[in-house]
C-alpha cells in the first residue's frame, strides 16, 4: 500500500532553484540503476566509490551552499515512529546527521568513504563508523530505523538488518534531480511488496518511508 503526503506550501520552498546536476545521465544514476538490476555488478560499485572519493575534498563546502538540503530528512523524521537508535547510511560529511541526532537519542552514522568521515564534526549522541552498504556490521533484523540522504540503495542488506516492523527513511535533496535518485515505486519493488510505503516532498527533495512487515 502506498500513501502520498501533501506537498509543502510555497512559503516552505527554498528561495533558490535546485542545481542542474545532469542527474538523468550522471554516472551515479547509471551505476545505481545497474546495481538495482544486478546487486553484484562490481564495476558499478567501483564507479560509485571512485566518484564520491573524488568529491570528498569539496563535498562539505558544496552541500553547505544548497538551501534546504536536509529538509526531506527532517520532514520524513516527523513521520517515523519513535526509535531508540538509528543507523545512517552514506552519511558523507554529515549533511543530514545533525537533523537525525536532534530527533533520535543515538545515531551510528556510516560511510564507505573514510575521507568524508574525517570531515565530519563532533555531534552529541553520534558515532561515526566506516561501513559498506553491502556488508553492514549488524545482525539480522536488529536495526529499528535506517536513514539515508542521497544514499546508495541496496535492498538485500536493508531487508536483512531492518528490525521487525522497523523503518527505512530514504531521502533525496533534489528528488528526480538527484544523481542517486530512485523512484518510489522502484524502491518499493526492490525492497518487497510486503513493506508499506509512504512518500512526500520537502523543499526540492523527496522522502520515502518504508516500513518492514512484522516478522
């Protein structure tokens, strides 16, 4: 079942236009789509790793110029159930981590890119950790809430680690204009029709809330 939240009023929209990132033909979009088709496409994974390693030195400065960059996370968190802790994937330099730490008592923020992590600041209640979305260091069905902003979607591990009736909040800063964007229907199909999905907009971006079945 899918529900769609109402869009924000014009007063809530960022005053600037979303950046043109050539998202439809971006190497990240092409690699993500290949991974959805074949989760073991090593060349696609290598492309993503290399792309964001190259961007690590400028990532924090660039994202800081994008008004409303984390608004989809904030809007989505307002709709999640309370959770004792959350796992953030692809945290980059912590663009969404502050919002997450303000809403959840404890956060483990992870990224495969070590240089990105070295550029994150200290946040109360947050532990930074190097981790690959394909091999998350958690037992089956133990994570109550998974959150990502502009992350790499890898359904097998999300299904494995998310707790019974747990939730996955998947957000993009610019909706379809985000290089790593995956349409809600495609996310839902990838993770499983037995999960519930809700989605909505915030600023230029989109949030998608996936709720696991009770096991």
